[in-house]
C-alpha cells in the first residue's frame, strides 16, 4: 500500500527515533512549511538522502536514495521574514516508488517498510552495545568533544537505529544502515563499521567531524 508524502532531500540520513532540526529559508521549503501548517495534526513529511548533488539551490539534488524515513513534525516556528524553524522526529522507514516533481517541493508515492528483529538480533545487540562503549572511549581519547552519549535501548531494533544515528560515519554508510532489511543485518553491519572506525582511530591524529559530534541544525 502506498501513500503520497512531501519529500525533503538532505545530505544527512534521518533514522527512526532521531531528532531532526531544520532551518527553512528556500522558498520551496517555506511553501512546504506553510502547507504542513495548513493540515491537521499529525503533520509529517519524508526525508530522503542525497546520493548525488547538494541540499541548497534549484535542481540541486540530482540522485536520491530509494529508502527514506518519515519525519513526524513536533514544532514549526515561523519567523517574521517568512523563514521557519522546524523540529521533527524520525518515524517509519519507507521506499519511494515514484517521485512527483509537479510542485516546487518534491513529493513521492512511498511504501512503508516493516520492522523485524531478524536472525540473531539479541546476541548481535549485546556485541554492538559493548563495542559501541569502547568506540566512544576511543573517540574521547582521540580528542573528540562528544555530546552526551545517547541512552541505549534494550530492544534490538531501536538499538540498531540509535547506534546508526550516533556513530560518526559517512552518509553512504548511514544510508546502507537505514536500508538494511532487518535489525539483525543492521547490527551485523554496525559491528563491522565500528571495528573499522576503531582501527582508523588508532592511526589517525584527529577525528572526523560528524553528526554525533556537533548535533547542529540542518539548513535546507
């Protein structure tokens, strides 16, 4: 079953449960904010990753990921000059079946994706939890100024998304985690990625800047 969602292309990946602050200044996204405000709650739109192109400017996003995440709006704050600040939280994942470019902002027909623990989710969750704690210690030892570490859920599905959102990874790695078929596959991939990052931290003099390090507002 498909539904129509407004889509917001971003250079970062939104995960279920993660908070997304946006500062909307382009006219197409001001229109999106006004359209959202004109609808009854709950208000939501979709976030899709940009695989080629940029966030800002007409025709900037040239290739978009097929798997995205619903953004459930928690607050929209208008500015006197027409800009908006918006805060949303990641909801269900979806797969885009068709893009619709008939409006100034992008829309799409999307199919919501199920959430399954998958094979060996429980033991993998324990292994990822332990490795993530060591990973944070290595980041701190490498000189990273970290935000408050997120609480780690007991549920393997929620844990897989918390780790995916918090780890300092490139967008393609994060997109692969978002698109994983189930939590078990996502956790197994996170084990490999955290081991890789730990090896890199042992040889690099500095740590990369990333979403987990700054937690800043994303402009459109």
